């Protein structure tokens, strides 16, 4: 109880401060515009080409078409925005205390450095969680109205296993990495470097590619794999039930089915090419790497702040 | 004045330029050693100045005068030199540095393409017009994104919002700008990353194509200047800079509570004071 009370206090205060700063609201607005407007601009205006004859009922095909459109369409772009922008917006959480003169007040309280850091990260997680719930509901509702029914389970899986871990990891790491900075400007620059590093999901060639792939375990962009794993699963489970050779074999002369299958190919998007060329990293490895990185950065931030307190 | 300049130069710093140089260095390395499997038009050496300059401009512009990040904000507001003038002075100091960076990146791109043996796509070397476009084409997107970052910073009083929004739009338009103008062709006048007329083509670019590119650059730059002006205009209002709130609402409150009137009657307020 004595541990939880200060944590609760720091978290509650930080939630209020974050709310007043409005930076996370800006992030939510950006994500919403990207999702709704981006999906509509890139895919929404095209009427899906449905095959004339198919072993699968036409309603099922429509549902699959809508699911891929709503769940996978612009999410890769959203991932880049999340990995690149969120760190910049979240990074000033700790340095803002120094900028506004709150640091001496915090230091005089009977709350440890670790508790303050934990409270700030927790507050960010809570706010991001709420935002993601609202965004998933809003985007889902908009997609349902604009395009029609889709598989809600698949849609939620993409959010739960794809976007949620990426968002929380990206935001939390940014807070910790920038916590050693006194100025907001420096914190933003640290976050910018971190964001660029994260958003670098480009597959490289040759030796550089080998080095980059080895580094993949040290950079969070491999969390893309969690998401692209969901995409592959969706593609394999939903699309290939119609477009796989046994089905297309019976309808190989049907140009409608072929057109329908080709429009669902994820690799039609350039950004997907980058993701699909790499074999997915096992989820267990991903989670272990995430945990190790989180603990290391936590220790680094804690040691940095403690060391600075000692010097001051 | 000398002290002002020194303070402003220190305020400008090197970080924004370093960020732009890092993007340019990455693009040159990708081209030189053929690192990336996918083709990214924004990282082609001849377009690199256009891609890298906005990054530096966004970061620089957002931090030129950010009310929340100025420790001596009240002192600035009390001085005869207005915040708007401070902004313009810092801008005038930073702009040449960014110009040097962008031209250096453009020349480096030319050198890398020249070192590979020919013009783009193995075609003929670039003409004087191509080189002129290469060395000046970056200005319009840099002004646009810098203006946007400045305006968002002033509107929200926080540089972080300006940086985030500016960089997101930069990234989004650099990746998907072509798709946007393909789908909505009427957007060509305000597309910051519009393709320049055929560079290194055997025949010279047509006058119409050059004119279209010129109109686009002018429109994009004007948009950026307008956003700058909007941001600077907000700095004229001390209360808004201090984040006190909507000055009109404050005036209304004073009027309603019977405080001293400022001379201008707020609109939408009854002329008679409320009866208690």
C-alpha cells in the first residue's frame, strides 16, 4: 500500500499534465486522419471487383474484401507514423519537469526516482490504451459505414497484437530514453533519432543487410513482424481459401476471380514488399527481445537520473 | 545588438542542421552502395536536397520561438523588441545556414550521380536548367514545412507539436505524395514533392512543363509564407503568447464584471450590464 500510493499519485498527476499538454490528443488526431482519410483515399473509392462465379458465397467475399481493406490497408503507414511520431510527442514527459521548475519539488517529495519514472510510463500507457480503444472503435465504425460488414475478430486481432504492443513499446522507450535530458529540445532530438531508428524497416542488401538483420533484435522495428504475422495469417486464412490453387483451378478461366484475388494481394503495396521479404521472427523471440530492451533502457534511465542527482 | 545576435545564434544551434545532414547522408549512402531493396524516389540523389532540407527546416522553425520553451518569455514580452521581430531575426540568421546545407546536399547528389558515370538512369548529363532546378527546388517544400511547424508551434505554444506534425506530413507526403496527386490531379499546385521536369533527358523539358513546375514552387512557397505570417501574427498578442487564454473572452469577462473597458465593445455582448 505504501508503495502503491505514491505510484498512484505520480500516475494521476502525469495523466493530468499529459491531458493539459494535448500532445497525445494531437497523436490521436493524426492517427485517426491517417486511418480514415488514408484508407478512403487509397482504397475506399474503388468498388471491389467481385468474381462472377466462385465456390465461396458472394457475401463472404465481400466480407473478406472489407476486412482486408479496413484492417490492413493503410496500417503499415500508420505503423511508420506511430514509430516515428509518438516518441517525439512522448519524450518530453520527464524533461518538462525541469523546464517548468517542478524538478526541485519532485526531488523534495518522499518519492523515489524509479517511482517517478514508473508513474510517468504508466500514465502514458493508460492514456495510450484509452486512445487506442477510442481509435479502434471510431475507425471500425467508419469502416463499417463506408464499406460494409467485416470480420470484427480479425480487425481486433490486428489492433491487439499489432498496434497495441508497438504503440506502448514505442512510447515507453521514448520516455525512458529521453528522461536523462534537461531540455525539451534535446529530449525531442533524442526521440527523433530513436524514432528514425525504429521506423527504419527497409530491407537492406548484401553485408549491410546482414548487419541490419542482426541488429533487428536490438531495434523495435522488428515488432512489425508481429503485425505482418497477423497480416500473413489473415491472408492465408481468409484470402487463400478462395484464391488457392484448388479453388482457382476450378475457376481458372474466371477473370473476375483472378482480378479479385490480385486486388487483395498485400504485395500490391510497396510498403508491404518491405515487410513480406523478411521471414517473420518468432513471437517468443520478439517478446524476449522487447523485455530485455525495456529492462536495459529502464536501468540506463534510472542510473542516469540517480547519477545526476548525486552530481547536483 | 551584438549580444542579441550571439544569443540568437546560440539559440539556433546545430541540431536541426545535423538532422538534415543525417537524412542526406543516409540517402547518399543508400544510392552509393545500393543498400535498399525497394526503390524510394525521395532518396534519389537528385531529389535529396528536396527531401533533406525540410527536415532541418521543420526542427529549426519549431524551435525558433516556442513560448513554452523560452525561459525568459515574460522578459522578452516586456522588451521593446517584439517576439515577432525576434522570430524574424532568428529566421534571417538560420535561413542562410540551411541554404548552405541544401546546396551542399544538392552538389553532393550531383557528384554522386556524376561519379556513377552518367546522368539519371544512364541518360545524358544534366543541363544548366536541370542544375538550377536541383539547387533551388528544395526551397518551396522547406518554406512550406517550416511555416507549418512554426504556425502549429505558435498555435499550441509547444515546439513538440510543430515538430511532430511537420515531420509526419513530410514523411507522409514524401512517401505517398505521388499517389495523392495521381488520384487527385488538381492538387498539383500545392504538392510539395512534385516531380521536376525530366532531368537529364536528351531533349530539353517543354516550356509548359517548366511553367507548371514553377507555378507549383511558387504556390507551395506562398502557402508556407502565409503559415509563417499566421504564426508571427499570433506573437503580436502578448496574452496568447503567455497562454492566458482567449483575450476576447477575457475582455468579455472584464466587461461583464464591470472592470475598466478597453474601448472596443465586444461583439455579442448585451449593451446593458446584467442586473444582479
